[in-house]
C-alpha cells in the first residue's frame, strides 16, 4: 500500500506542467488571470510590459503566451513578433479591449495563434488557443462604447488600490483625495 502511494506520487511529480507567459499592464487583471491558470495546473510567469516579458522569455521558454495589445512602451504586436522569433514553438494569444479585424490579422501574420477581445477569462483563452489559426475570434470592427466617467473613475481607483496592495491610506495619497472620501467611493458598486 505504501509502495503504491509512493509510486503514484513519484509518477505525478514527473508530469511536466505547461508554462504560460501572461503579459498585461493591468496588475489586477494579470494577477486574476494568473491565479485562474495556476488553479488549472499551469506554471505561470507574469510581466507588465515588453521588456519584462522578453526578460522572462529569455529565461523560460513558454509553451503559451497571452499578450495584451496595448502596453506602455513597445506594443503587444512587437512582443508577438519577438517571442515567435525567440521561441517559434510557443502559442501566442493577443488580447485587446480596442480590437479590429485588421489588428487581429496583423497579430496572426506576426505569429499569434489567435486574437481575443477583452474581457476574456481563462476558459475563453484556452478555447482560443485550441482553435488556433483556423478561426480568428470575432472582433468588433468599431471601437467599443466609451465607458462613463463614473465607470472610468471606479476602474482607476480600483487599479490604484490594487497597485497599493489594498492599502487605503496609500491609495488615497496617490489619488490626492482624503482617506474617508476614498472609503465612501469604495463602498459604491461598479457603475454600468
């Protein structure tokens, strides 16, 4: 019985996990996706921009990469091109909140396996990577509806709060508002 358990444990420890490089400038979105992929058994490496992503890619050859189209510095399309040059076998998916069919075609031409509009969850991403180049996901041709000012403010506050590790006082200082004002804003639900 003990030998059986030991052999099962050694067999499962030899199973290699697929590696995933997740690149997005939004720390909250990046960490939420990273957690979802780790829960599915993936070894996840994260980066917030082109330079960080290339640094990770030089150390680890990712089986898959999920790349945000718009990031500070070089764009996601530049990253797709350079990742595919460095690791041609990697499957790369491009995510964008501002996609067009032309951008999706450019991404696939540069080596992306597929292109998805944001928001996308781990299941959407895995399905798109499995579909591959045979079918580029439908991308709205027009710009998405501009969020309301209240929605933009709510998203910005939560992004800064995440960057501050949930520290309300530090977040209020960075936003330039009183701590109590920030607490009142945080108690409201997200506007539509």
